[in-house]
C-alpha cells in the first residue's frame, strides 16, 4: 500500500505541471491587463506608474520566462504577491481557508448523515410512499439552481421572517462578545449557507445510495443471509451497506475539490470571506498570481481526492485489498 501511495504521489507531479502550464497560458491569453484595469479604476494614474507596475510584477518579460520565475518560487510555496494590494498570497489564502473548509466540512457531514440513511430506507422500501416522495424531492433539488434557492431562502428566512442574518459570518459588534456568544453568533450566521451548500449534495448522495443499495440487496449473498434467519437490520446495515458504499466513497473523493470550486457561488451570495469569494475577486481584478495559486490548490485537492477515494476502496471492499 505504501509503494502504491508513493507511486501515485510521484505521478501527480507531471499532471500538476501540465495543469500549471495550461492555466498560466490561458490566464495570460485572456483579454485585458492588470495595469489597464488600474488605469480604468483611477484615470489619474500616469503611464510612468503603469510601467513601474509592469516591471515590478515581471509583466514585461516573455511568457516562458515569467512561467519559469513563477514555478521556481511556487516550488517553495511562495506564490508571490497579489496585484491588487501587494500582500503575500499565502497570507490571503491562509486567512480565508478556515471559513471555506469549515463551511464545506459541516455541509458534507450534514449531507452524509442525512442522505445515506434516507437512501438506504428508500432502497429497502422501493416503490413505496417514502421512496416516491424522496425521489421527487431529490429531482427538484437537482433541477433548481443553487443561487436561485439561496435567494429564495434569504428572502423568506432573512427578510420576511427575520430569523437569520442575511450575509456575513459574524455581527458588527462581534469583538465585544464573550467566547460562548462568539461561537453562537458564527453558528447563527452559518446556518443558511451550510444548508444551501448541502442541498445539491443531499440529492446526489441519496440517489446514489438508493441505486447502489438496491443493487446490493439483489445479490446472492443477501438471499443467503436472509435464508440463515439473520435480522433485517443486520442484513441491510452489516452486509449490504458496506458493499453498497463504493459509489459513496467515490463521491467523498470528488467532494474534496468541491471545497474550493463549489464555494464561489454561495460565498459570493452570502458575502462570506472564504476562498470562493477570493477567487471571484481575483478574476474580476485580473490578479494572475492569486488566480494561479487557487488553480494549483484546486488541482492538488482534486488529485488528493482521487487518491483518498482509491485508498478507501481497499478498506470498504476486501476484494480490492487482496488484488
């Protein structure tokens, strides 16, 4: 297993290099430059100041030279400074990372704790009323855009009822709260964002769980377990559920890169200071070093997610372990 993990980690290096080469080229081929954006925001910016900006960020060098300079510093986890405020990019990512990770981890826990039991029950009661209701509800969630649901829920719970805050991660007078009230204030602000980010995953996981569980319940070993007189709960949760978990393990691996990509929409809607909002602001500001840093982070999360899913297969299915 250790040799397999080392081979996979070494195989990630050329893939990551290819991703960075393509991303760097595409970003630099995009129309517009940071210096022209700075001039558009402030008409009083002189051409001499623009030239100093261009030289300070090596924008006057050829594209291969700029990529090589970026690659050398990135290997040492130095992604340079942001074009917009000249801050270290690692500092900007570090202060935004806990918000994005916290929201997505909470939403993933909520999804798996709720969707898996619902999918199992829908499979054991296939064709019944519960299965029909959950099927229609899941299809509605899959068809409805996330931003539309977020706006509807904000209108109802935040504006009409006034039960939840409409944006932000804490109140304005947060610094004067006691530690316990700070925890409650952050939790109160995260209820709606976590719920909205969970809706799409809930529909997908419950459908995958139902389909996989129905297939597992029709296998010969399930009939053998029932013929031996085992209780229904033991047949379902001990024998069938473990073998039906492979698609769910895959979904867990695919959910890891979604920590970054899926956060752009709801962090922008709810004004949450996370990586998704930071990435959107970087694209709007043409902040190329910051965009590249987040692209690298997304690529690493994708490859690590696939690796974690493959390793988890061995613990879920003994046949894969023996091979």
